[in-house]
C-alpha cells in the first residue's frame, strides 16, 4: 500500500509538472517576457581580461557620403542655401568639396554649435535648407539713375564752337601780323619801283616769274598815275621758311576804290628781306594759289 501511494503521488507530480511545463512553453512562445527569468536572453559573458566588465557599443560614424553623393540638383540646392545665408560666394556647380563650399559649411556649422567638419550629414543638410528657406529676403536697391545732362541746342553749341575758333584765330593773327606787315611794306615799296620803271627788269621780275607777263597784259605800264595797295591774305610756317600770301591792287585811275587789276603774290622768306619760291596769279585764280600753298606745305598762323 505504501509503495502504491508513493507511485501515485509521483504520477500526479509528474503530470502537474508536465502540465505546467506545457503552459509555460505556450506563454513563453506568445510573450517571451513571460518566460522564466523575465524572458530576457542571458547576458553574454564579458570577454576575458576585462575584469568582468562588458565593453560599451562603438559610436556610429557620421554619414557624410549620402550628401556628397547626392544628385547634383540637391548639391546645387545646398550651395544656394549657403549663398542665401551669406556663407558662400562661389559658383553654383554642385561641388561640395571645394574650398569655398567646405568653408561655408563649416561656418554654418559653427553658428549652429555643430562640429565644423565642412561636410554635411543628411540631417544637417535638411537643417541648412530650412535655415535658408526661413532667411529674410534681401531687397536690392537699384542704383540711382544719373541726372540727365541739360539739353544743349545744336545751334547754340555750333555758335559757341565758331566763337571759340574765331577767338583762337584772332589771337594767332595778333602775334603773326607785325611780321607779315613788315614783309608787305617791303613788297609795296619794290612794286612801286617796278611800276615806275614801266615793268623793267628788277627784283620782282626775277622773284615772281609770272609777274611781268601779268603786268604787261593789263597795260598799266603805260599809266603815269599807277597806284599800288595791298593786304596780307595769309601768313605762317612752310617747309622752306616763312610763307607770305599778299593780295595787291594796281590801278591807273586815282580812285583806288575801283582797281583796274588785282594780283596775288606768294613767297617764302626767312626774314623780311629775301623772297624765294615766288608765285604770281590773278586774284581769281583760287586753284593756282591753293596749288602753291600745298606745294610749300603752308601751315597758317591765321586760320
């Protein structure tokens, strides 16, 4: 009997243990925390030589590669954000590894209290774009337009230029005229002698090769009351000395206001005396006179 009772008790205990084990297993399967020991996995044994202290997990390195290898449009956007925040003044080319880009990123990171690495993590890139989007828009004031110049009448401007040219010409004539007048006085004296001799050979005939023929053509040599007057028409430097252009009026009639003949004598001289390269043309022969001026390289002091 005693043995039978012990056997029965063992059977009951075994059944209870089996039932309990099955229930525990089911609960552990559904909720690991319900397992014996709180369901937690046994802690790994510390590595040998650490004094029984487990090593802390290693810190994860910042992710800069994602931003550096982002599409070009996104990298350009980051440069534009830096420029909007006055952190970047370089080209918008998407190169975030240029000196200007890394400096701009580091400056922005310093302002945000972040490590100034000069490289952006994805989180920093989003924060940078957000800062730029919230930055106040700068108003660029246009440069003031220059005040319009006062309108000047074309006619008034031309008149002023003409007056200035006249004043300059008068100043030159004032300086040159005394020398020209001395040359004219000497020419008039010689011309009167030439006329008094009836156009005979003399200084003027040799100096002005066409004068004798012109003088003879007028018939003035037959007049006993020939009058001679003259004015200096031009004066200045030439390639072979000082150039003189003098207009003479010769008249047999005592009324000098109605000259019978007019001739232009042109020559070069180094002083008041001495005439060379002379030319004699009728007053109407403008082309002949200009040809002589050109040949002598006349640079007028009066014009």
